[in-house]
C-alpha cells in the first residue's frame, strides 16, 4: 500500500518538524513547504492526498493556497487550516474558499492526527 502524501505549509520550522515526526509515525509521507509559493509548487508536482496549511505565511497566504487549489487547479483535495487565535474572519474566509477543517493554534498533534485520519478515510 502506498503511503498517503500530506503537504504541510507552515512557516514555523519547529512546528513543522514536530508535525512531520508525529504524522510520519502514523505512516504518512510528509512534504513541507515554508510558504504558500512552495505549497502551490508541491500541489502541482506531488498531488498530495491532504493539505495542512497555516493561514498566515510569507509571500502567499494559506487563503491564496486554498483559492489556487479550488479555483485554478479545480482540485477537491481535503484542506485543514491552522490559525492563531483571534482570526475568526480569516477562518470564515478559508471555509468559504473550500477548507474542510480548522484548528486553532496551539493545538494537539494527537487531535490533528485524528482529524487527518478522518479526512483520508
């Protein structure tokens, strides 16, 4: 069975490494993008099974990544967005653009694993 590929778009390298370790332990293959531009490149070249993206990133935001995925590439890849507290408006925008789930930072990696599994069933 091939591993499910997850793209993580997150500019915080400490969080990226923690999530990479935790998700690889569950048997997923992880691709890490440091910003939205890298995320879009990975989506085109790697066609991940799931996308985890922070809303606030340098250059291209998580919202722009979702918009590109849904409108330009016309893909229905599941997306979970992360956001720091107090960004309700951004979160609503993310859902309007087609995000499937949302987690407020800081969040539990174990909870993330459960949400990932649910979307990849």
